C-alpha cells in the first residue's frame, strides 16, 4: 500500500470536497460530493450522535445511492447545512427522480463546537448558506486543519481540525478518509507523539518523536461535558453494496480508536460514513478484509493530520499541535 497522489480522500476518482467556514462564529462545513451518485453506509459508535437522513442508508431501504455527504459544526443547528447542499444540487438538476421531481439525497452529521470561543449569537441559522458555499467550493484539493467542519474543532488538550489521507492497495483499489476531529479524547501522548504514528507515511504529521503515556491516567470528560464528537467519511472506488459499505464503516472505527484516546465515549457522537463509487470491481477473496484494514489506517492518519495542520486563531481555548510541540 502507498498514499495516493494527493494523500486526500479525493484520490478516489469521481469525488470532490468543499469547505466553508465562518471565522467569527468559529465553525464550518465540509461536503463530499460525487460526479454521480454513490453507494453509502454508516456506523455510529458514539453515545451522542446528531445526524440527518441516515436511516435511508440501511441496506433494505429504497434509495441505494446518495448525492453528497455533509460534515458540519454547530451541533443540532449544523444539520441545516445539508439543506443548503440539497438546494445547490437541485439547482444542478441532481437528485433522486420521483415522478419528474429531483430530490437530492444528502445525509449529514454534526459535531459540537458551540463552546470554542466563537460568537454564537447569530439571529439566523448560518449553516444553510455555509453548506451551499461548501458545495460551490468543491474540488480535488482542499485545506486541512482549521478549515471546513474542523474549523472550530477541539480535542482534550489541543485544537482539532479537518484531516484527510489516502491509500492505494496492491490490487489497484483506492481508499481515502475525511474527518473532522473534535474529540473528548486526545490524539497525542505526553510530548506530542501522535497515537497514529505507527501508520504514518513520509512524515505526513511531523515524523517520529519521543512521547510517553501514563497507563494509570484517566480521561476527564467533566471538563467538557457533551462538547465533543469526531465525524468521518471513508471512501473507495471499489464496487460495494450498501451492506458492504456499512461493513467498511464498521471496520474504519478501528482507526478512530487507534488515533484518539479515549474514543466512542457516551459524550461523543463518533460516527463514520462509508462511500463507494463503484469504479472498480472488488477482487474476490480476502480483499474485503484488506479494504477495511486500509480504511482504518487512512482514518487514523487523517485524524493525526487534522490536528497537525490546525493553525492558531483569536480566542482559541486550546493551543495548536505546532504551537505546543512543533
């Protein structure tokens, strides 16, 4: 396995990502959109999720493909970002055809960033226009760190951020991950060493460094009750059914657990979407296992990259990784 050309989820051909953010509010939105509809699944392991249109991702539902996936800040207010994306897709003639009416299928998930130092005194929900702006900005390259849905994200001890990574398997299938890291847990040990370091390629989040962990230490969620959630998308160009995409999302949670300590707590809404464009038939045999393993590795690396690339902003409540350790 090796990283793709961009080391981004958009190394999966046919996918684009757009970011939009509001610096005053300290929040943002990220959109993954396909050139054509794609198969999607989801798996939720956190105890406090916030989602839109995720029931239709079950394998027994009528609609088997979606037009876009949305990650947003803003807690429940951020669910409106998907409405802005749906409006933009409808204007482009995209969507599920129901008697001549096009209905864009846009599942989404949110993280909690309402206590991060930004001005949340808005008079009108800002997330619908942010969603539309993110869709309009969609492209093959995009910013990491303090951008999009990761703009106002935090972890237990550092700023969070938006991360992405990719891998090309020996069979030719590509896998990528996109994640907004807003965890109750930490992405690093003492000394700034990332938990995801064993999976790093080419010093993509700073290279090896010394770090230790006290096995007797305990998480302290009482400092940020409910102010968490890491939301992610893993994607592949393999041809998967909705059931297989769901299994891919399940396997990808291993990567979240490897990169964040702790993860999947009752205070986090941790979840993973999986997307499959279907461009390449998946070889028979063990390749489904390799695919899940690669997706987990991508997600672990993407989490570290999101924290690594965060930049300082006014009124931050946590330092950046580079500011503290770089």
